C-alpha cells in the first residue's frame, strides 16, 4: 500500500477491498508447509526433567 487504509476495527471484507483500490503498489505469493504434528502441554504431575527431555 502506498497510503494507510484508515479502516476502523471490525471492518468488512468489501470495505477492505474498496479501501485498497488505487493504493496497491505490489503483490506477492506466500508459500508454506503445514505440519500436523501436535504438541500437547505437559501434565501437572510431570517432572521438570521429563518436560525438558521432550521439548
């Protein structure tokens, strides 16, 4: 953007598109890799050494 969009919190998508008109100076594409590995928080009774070993 070449200027601020001046949108108020809670704006709608169509308001964003309208505010962007004439202000876009470039665009790009972001690629990423998704990993489904889930880290569960430790249980309250697990010792600190167990937690450090599994970080």
